[in-house]
C-alpha cells in the first residue's frame, strides 16, 4: 500500500508541475456593451446587437452633431474614439479592436427619429455576411429584407441568424426566410418552416418557422421565443393592414419534441400589434406579442385558407378592451408598432409542419 | 459492443488459467525454463491518470473536478533474465487496458465545436466544460529490467498501443459560445442550458511512448507493480484542429502480478 501511495503522490506532483494555471490571456472579444447619449434625446433603450447599435431619438435631436459614448469589452478599444462628434445623417461605422489586438469588429451606429416605412414591396434584400469558420474568408449567409423610401431605410427582422448557427452550410434560399421571384408584383417574401436537423433538436428547436417582423432578433437559447424583439416607435394611429398572400401547409405536423400529431393541420399567421412602451416593457417578444397588457390594438388575419392564388387581405386594427390612445404619448413616441408574419402559427413553440410555406407581397399599413 | 465482451472475456481466461496453474505442482517444463532465465508473469492493475496538456494552456482558468475512473488492465509478461547473476533482463508482453478520466474545468475563449450528425456549431467557449475520456487499448511493452535485490526490480522502455475503442465527449454549460470567431454571435448558455460535444471519431488509433516501472516482490510469486506510461503523441488525429492545444495520455498503472 505504501508503494501505491508513493505512486499516487508522485503522479500528482507530476500533474501539478506540468499544469499550473497560467495568467489569464487578454480578452479576444470586441463588443460594444452599452451606449450612452444624453438621456433626454432617447425615446427607447439603445438596441445593441452583435454588429449594430440603433438609437431611437426624438425629432428635436440634431443628428448631424452627435457624440455617442460607448463602453466596450474590458481592454478593447474603439475607432473613432468614444465621444467623437460625428454626423449621423447616415449610419456611421465604428471599429472595435479586442484587448489582445487579434480581433476586430465593425458596428453600424444608426440614429432613427422618423416614422417607419409603411409600404412594403419586398423587392430589396441585402446579404448577411460573416467570416466563414472553415475558410477564414467573408461569406454571404442569408438575405435580409430591407425597404428604402427617400433615404428612409428599414430592415425587417427574421430568425435566419438562429437557423444559421446550426445550418451554416445552407444556401440563402434554403433559409426559413428568403426572397422569391414569383411575387404578386415583382419579387415577394417567402417564409418556409424548415427542419433544423439533429443539432436543432439538441437545442430543443427541431423546426424553424419562416418569420418576418418589424423589430430585431437576438438569439436567446434559454427561451427561444424571447429571441424575437417586436416593434419600433410609431407616431400615428394604425388603422388597417393590407396585402397579398399564398399559403401551403406542410404535410406532417409535429410538436416541439418532433412527435407527429395526427389530424392536425398547420396554419400561418399575419398580424400587427400596436402597444405602449413602458420602462419595464421596451418591446414585446414571442412569449407575449398577443397577450401583453401593454397592447392597445391588434390587427390579426383570421379568414385564412390554403391557396396557390395570390389572395388579398385587409385587416382592421381592433382596440383592446378599455384601451385608448393618448395623443401626447403618441407624439412623444411612447407607442411601438410591430408587424409579424410566420409560416407556422405556433412556430415560436416549435409546433408546426416542415414545408409549410407562406408567400407575402405588396403589403401596406394604413394609419391616420 | 464486441470489444466490451472481449475485454471481459480475456481477463477471465487469464484468471482461470492462473487458478488452474496454482492448483497443480509446478510443471517441470516451467522449472527448466526458469533455470534458463525465462520468467512468466500475469499482471492485473488499475490505470490512474488523465489526458493532460503539456503545460496548462492559457484557456483553462480552473480545474473544478477530476476523477480518474476505475480503469482495469490485464497483462501477460515474458521476461528473460541474462547472465548468471540474472540482474539484467528484457521483457515484453501483451496488455489489454482501459484508460479514462472525467474532468470539469472553467475555460476562457476555448476553441471547440458542438457536433451532431455532421451539423455543427464551431466557436470559442467561455464557461464550464465537462470532459469524459475513455479508451480501450491493446498494448505491447518492450522493457529492460534491472534487479537490485531479491525484492526490488526497476524497468524502463517503450510501449505501443492500439486503441480498440475510444470515446471523447462532454458538455458545456454556464457560459457562452462566440460563434466562429471571438467576435461572432454570442450564444449564452445559462439557467441549466447545456450542449454536448463528441470527438470520438477524431481520436488517434495508435499511441506510443516511454514506460518506466518498479516492482516489489511481496512473496515468492507475488509482486506489486507500478508503471508510468506517457504518450508521446497528441490523442487526436493531426487533421483535428478544433482543440487548439495538444493532450497527452499520462497513466500510472498500479497492481499486482503472479509469477509462474
């Protein structure tokens, strides 16, 4: 036994000699962790994603002379320096360099003060690109819908960046949300419920419904329905949502555990919500976009059918019980509006049929 | 599965033969062989150790737990003692052995991949990592022995191993993955969310390295042994780039032997 003990001790010494914990390496990350501008100017908390900062400001702000201040990952640096005065008539680029100097990330910093666009043709997309892990080169991954009107740009939100994580080799047209050539006029949006394979199943997200919404997407693995942040400031009273759709339900309906639910048919969803923004509710997400007590009015398509013909819809906004619109709050940007579309109505909870396809085109939001 | 059966079957066969021998008087053939300098031994032992980086990589911030597991080994050894004094000898044999460990560590910016069925998420992980490693090896040692006195023998040499089956897997939790690069999308794993990884098919089949040992004869035919084997090669194939630092198997085998 002595020998055994001796052996064990000498082995432990060996391990320790070889394996002392080294000094911590400098940080390799390069994030903007927060952004500060004079608080009176902001009507929302700053929206910070991995490569973008959006600042919703009231229209009294002179965006040609702005000096936002940033906090960064510890030890990282930013160019131009935090607090530099710049003209934000168009989005400005900042470059953050990590503490170890090996990694750089570009951020687009955008000031938004005008009304969001309300006419949507789905004619324009831009490509999301990032460094490809295998080649180390920049690669285009998926399409992002964007609409521009007289210098006013708007980018649609979707869940494609979540799909990309587990299917990085997929072609842009195999993503849940992409553009199609067969529009009602020109091109259109095509939303498809996709399987995410065994890796998706491991993340408890076996399917990915095609979705398109006004807002931003920030992946939340703990509660994926919270990844979708719906809504942007809206200064008018929304009245009606009008557009065209085509829909085909997938053949096999499955639940979140990928069990087949016989006899159940998938359906799509198109709706718009108008809600009040409060300190605790800066945006709605997939868990409360139809149930939050902040919702003032909803326009939701109920007369839905499977059809391969372009079908017009016109959905009036209906006020929630006991809710009214405060004109002062409306003017000062205290309300948000979101339009939300999905190829599977319960896709946020991963119930749906792979292959369900929703086409949407020529949509317009009427307001007064 | 076949390998598992083999692993159990071979030692059982060994033991049966030991018992059979022990019950009989020693064969005159054996006595003659011993006079000519030949010695036969069967050994049973336990491997304690782990796969360790040569010098702790900077990515590892703390080791939270480590368990060597119970890794059995069985071996048949042939030794030839030279000259009249029989102080120097040479041995070889065949060993079937298991090596393994469970370790959990906290890491920062640790390059890894989460893989299932060809789909994968690659990136840099900061947070907790649990690693399970196990392998079953068929090993040939080639050793030079030196006898100090009746009781103490030391030996040194090399060993060559072939991995019959191997497993390197684990999970990550309580942290975040930067997708692709340290500036990629941040995927947070919190509130008990975990993801698994599995690098079984990237393990190298052959392993070799130096082996040194010491034996103590407790009784006439009964020995206590301790042998340290250190693998010279990274446990993964050269083409495997996911884990950026090399890991080497270092195992101490402690056990007993019976000389015929």
